[in-house]
């Protein structure tokens, strides 16, 4: 197990060095999206529209944060169960998405997409949303504001602690 300090946007070279079980401290810009936002992203792609952020090198965090308390950019921000986004993930990886963050297992199609497109699935600690939010220094809604907590947000993170669950060579932590 190795420890990596990575900054977004992620490159193929950075992702290729990661192996299941490695620890990652991620800094930079990441995006939030859950079920409803993923459905809208797919609909936009189907219509040939631009997405609200560039997928190339991007990281999506499956989270629906709670409201921000006074003086903080965001409330509790714990991971959502990832399998609910499995039907969308391969398409997004094919368009340049490099990593997703969540909890739980991914299906075969997602794991295959990680290998084909040099992607990675990172796990955040479930039940630790308040702690994880301490690594988020800024949060701005950039799309689908009507979805409330499920709106797409651009987050700035500093040393966000993660664990590599699925790597780009077929490794899986959950075996």
C-alpha cells in the first residue's frame, strides 16, 4: 500500500500509478453529482449539449451535502452508495472522467470502463461526512440548482482522504 498526494485535474499517468488499497490525499477541484444530476448529464449528452463542467481529468464525488453551517462552505459531506450511478459511469469515463468517489462496490461495466479509459474508483469513509467536510474549502452550485442537495457543486478540496477501491488494471479492494 502506497500513499499518493494528487491534485486535479487527474492525468492518465497519475491514475495509472494507483493500486487498490493505496491511500490518496486529493486536492483541487472536484464535482458533486448523484442520481438526478447524472440523469440530467446523460440527457444533455443525448441532446448533444455541453455539460456544466469539463469531464477531462475530472473527479465526481457522489454526495448530497447538508446545508452549510455559519462560517463553513458546506455541511456534512459523506459519500453516497455508488452503484446507483453505475449505469452512467462508463459513458462519463469514455468522455474523460478520471475518478469517482463514493462507497460500496461497482459493477463489472464500471470496472471494465476503468481499465479501458484509465480511471479509478476511490472510497470515502461512510459515516464521516462531518469530518470529510473539513477538507472542503469552497463549494459553489454550478448546475441544476433546483435539485437542492443533489445539485452539481464545484468543490475545492485540500488533502481529501480517500482509499483506492478499483484501479485501472483490474485491482479491487472488495474481494
